[in-house]
C-alpha cells in the first residue's frame, strides 16, 4: 500500500512506500525516483495530457487548477491569501480571453496612446481587463458584476500595497453582501460563480481539478475506511 505525501512550496513531495522508504523530491534533495507521473494519473483514474501543451484549453485548465488553492486557504481561514489567489485567477481568466479573442482588434480594449505600437504584446492590467469585459458584455456601471470587479480592485490594492489583512466578514461585506452569515464554503461558491461568469462558453470547465483529486486521494490513503 503506497501513501502519497503532498505538501506545498519547497517542502517534501513524494511517496511513502510499504517498505518504509520515502522517495521524494523537495527541500532535502533527491532521495530516489518517485513513481512515473503516469502511475499517479492511473491511480487517480484521470486522463493526462492537458498540462503538456500550450493550447487554449491547456492554458485554461492550468488556471482553473488554482481554484482548489482558494478553497483550501478559505478552509484554513487564510482569508487574505485566499483572496489574492481568487483575484489572480480572475485576472488570468480575463487575460486568457483578452489574449485568445483579440480584444484589441475587436475594440474592447483600448491601448494607451504611448503603447499603440505594442499590439497584442501589451500586458493589460486587471483594471483594463475588467473594463474591457464590461464593455464587451455591455454591462452598465451599476450591474452587480461591474461593482464586484471594482471592489475586487480596491481590496487587492489594500492587500498588496497597504498589507491590510482581510477577514471573511470584511470580504463578504465588500463582495458578497447577499450572503446571510460568514461561511467560507458559501464564500467559495460565490467566488466560483464569479469565475464562471467570465469564462468563455467554449471552455470545458472540469467537474474536479487535479489538485483536488490529489488532495482527496491523499486523505483517503492516509485514512482508509
């Protein structure tokens, strides 16, 4: 019986085998070879392939993987970090649409006067992206989604530049005032709804992410029924 060790950052990542030997790649260096990634996918019952190319679908799925980290940090009550992951994911989804749907030539995003020659190489800011999306979707300034974009921009500036910590109460009050009480799972559902609202209809949103499947599989391996 093998047990997967999953950690974050520079800490250990590997497998603990029934012989007691830990084979890992992490902060302590290479202690052997973990099983081939194909074994892991087979164990999880997942098809692999979308992480190995640069297609539009592959880029989208890579971005969508981060939604699990938002869920995990909300669960851990790391609200500020969860919010930063959330807003970065939203920005990356918008940027992918900007990049692949040519928002500049479509007229949704206007380049600054001194950047006209940049064309599609221009790296649009979050503010430019959500305003372009608002124009494309013909959302009035008082639309719920337009107001949420504006609040997200304000909260991110506070978190990044002023390093002001966020609570679940403050987050919900700003972005999701309709939520009846502080509940991190309800907050995640509201975030998920917002992500989906900016996704292209051509994207296939997976029912589960690889990271979530790994997390669930690891817990089941550590705590067999």
